[in-house]
């Protein structure tokens, strides 16, 4: 009886009809991982470029504003800093980036010529941080020594949640779900 079953088993196992389905089942999860990774990394690069543009535009506007209001003790937030803050927040909103409630962040932390706005709104992780430094010093080496140029530096830190981790976890690969993107832009003060 076993001799009659053996040729049937050999014939069933030698057929290749189901081989394509098995190959597809094995390769599909890897294909999904690559596709999700491509989309997620391209979204991260796009977000970083938009944050760079927001920081650059904010630095340009702040550098163009006069600096004579920076030492005014009566105003908690100088007009030039308020203008720069509004430009940054409006740019984020116009680019459809979650500003994490930055507009309602309240009074900034002040240290010298640096104003730091931090939101604790609807973003994951640490939210968003906007730092406007109107006394950013850039040193340019020259023949007789060093030339100090005073400018405005704007730094934006934003927590990015990776979607790739949800798919990668099915393969047993884990990494931090949140990364902080930090971008900085500067412009020389005009006034």
C-alpha cells in the first residue's frame, strides 16, 4: 500500500503550480516594508525641507526688523520677535504642518537675545520648539584676525513620528518611534 502512495506524493511535490503563490507570500511582507519605508522617508525629507524653509523665512524677516526694540524693558516680547514668531507659525500652518498649538504657547523663555517658544499641544513627544536668537555671532576668519558678524539664527525642533516602525515591528525590528528634526537658518541683521 505504501508503494502506491509514494508515486502520488512524488507527483504532487514535483508540480510547480503552487510555487509562485509561495514565493509571493514570502516576498509580499518585504515588498510592503520597502514601499512603506520609501513613503515614510520621503515624507520625512519633505517635512525637513519645509521646516528649513520656515526657519529661513523667519530668520530673514527677523533680520530685516530693527533691533532697537530688543532692549525695551516695558515690552515682554519685542515687536521684531513677535513678527518673527508670527511668520514661523503662519508658515507652518500654510504648509499644513501641525504647529502643535504653538500660537497658544504663551510667553517665551528669554535668555539674553534669545527667545524660545515651546508648545505642548497636540504633537507627539516634545512637540515643537522655536528659538529666535537675534544676537547670533558668526566668525569670519580674515587676514588680520577674526571678523564677528552679528545676525539672527532661528532653530526649529519638531518631533516626527515614523510610520515605518509599525510595519518593521512585524519583522521584529524596533527603533525609536519618534525622532526630533532640528533645523537652523540664519541671516545677517540689516539694522
